[in-house]
C-alpha cells in the first residue's frame, strides 16, 4: 500500500513539473511570436521628434517655430556624395531643418555635427 502512495506521489510530482515547464515554454514561445508578428520597436525607432529636440536644446537655442523637417538618416553615403554639408553624416543621425537653419545631429553621442544657416 505504501509503495502505491509513493508511486502516485512521484507521478504527481512529475506531472506538476511537466506542467510548469510547459507553461514556461508556452510563455517564451508567445513572447517570441508576438515580437515577430507585431514587431518590437528598437530604441532608435521609439525616439520621438520631441525627444530629439529636447536633447538638442541642451546645446543651442533653437528657433521658436517647429522644424520644417526632422528625419533620421538611413542613406548616409548617398547624402555625403550630394553635398559637403553631409560629409560627416552617418546612418542614425538626424537632419533637422528649420526655416533659416539646418543641422545634423548625432542623438546617440549628443553631438551637433554640422550647422548651416540660410
């Protein structure tokens, strides 16, 4: 009789262990599938225009009006060929254009690379 109880206990323990491992596996699988299907934004993608401007204001006084354009560079080599203003640009930098001011800003290093006034 004691042998049967001990065997049931071991079986129950194995089932609980298997159930726990299954829950963990399903959770991890769910996270991976979710990140693939819906895409998890990278740090660079989650940076907003306002975040870039706030960090840039630590270096210089910006015009009061909104920028005409603010974009993240993904084609640095092409830009560098077009104009000497872009000579030090790299992918991931930001080009910020106001009515009378253009600048290249490296957000990661918090560095203004170039400024041009019109």
